[in-house]
C-alpha cells in the first residue's frame, strides 16, 4: 500500500468518524431538549422548591444543627429554657463506616440526620482538598425530606450551598420544627452570652476597675 493511499484511508476513516459523532451528538441534544420540554412543569416546580428551601435558609439551618448535635451528644434544651419554645434533645449518635447518623427529637417528633461520605477527597487546581458528602434529614417514617450535597474544603468550616446542591426537598411540618430548633439553639447561646456578660462577677470586676 502506498503512503498516499494509507494517508487517504486514515483521513477518510477520521472524517467518517467525526461525521458520525457529530450526527449522534445533534440527535442526543434534540432528544434532551424534547425531554426538557416534556417535563418543563416538573423542572419548574423543582426550581421553585429549591428556591423556597434557600429563602427559608434550610440548608444553613440544617448544617448548623448538625454541627451542634455532633459536638454535644448529650444536648437537651427543655421547653421554657429559651425564648423559642421547642424542646430539643440529641439521643443517639452512630458511626457507620464513614457515615455519621444522629437520631434526635424536636418537641416529641423524631428525626435522623445522616452525613454520608461520597468517596475520597478531591484536589482542586490550587491544591486544596475537598470532601464530597451528602447531609440528609429523615422524618420519623424514615422518609428523606431534605438532602444537601456538600463540597467541604479541608481547611474551611463554613459551607456555601447553591440551590442546585439541594438534591431533595419534600415540604412538610418538619420545616417548622427545624426552624424552631435552630432558633432555640441561637437564642439559648445568646441568652447564655448575656448572662455571662452581666453576671455578678463581671459587674463586680467593672466596679473595681472603675472605682465605683
């Protein structure tokens, strides 16, 4: 086979392959656009629900609730201890491999928080290490009502969640429970800070420092 004939054959095969790939890609794009049109109402509803979850700050409330419950396994806030009347208790924390499960209750309603590791860490272009996880809230019937996809930096404690990272959201009464639990934690911490700042010891120290 001559060199010219060999080059011509390779070019022909490559051209045919490129044409086939282009044809397939166009067909796939048309099919995807059609499926999007067929399910436009569903996707619009999902978009609105994700927006609702963000407006209610459910992602940040859930992340903060997890952090408090995991750091204080014996946490128990009785009704009447804070300005927000919600009883909150952490009862069981279970480590299941790389996953962490927290079973707790809010005003007699049972919930489960599950942090699931999605695999090994990823390294960004700048050398930062990321950990991919899912934080899921389940109700007493073991139904998933909220799931957040997290990309956590190894050196960062705060997580910024976009609407697209809310991968499951089923509205219900649990929303009020989570908001009340979050506000209970926040107001309890602020009340403790006020009590410490104006304790008899602090007041006495101020009197001594200013000769009063």
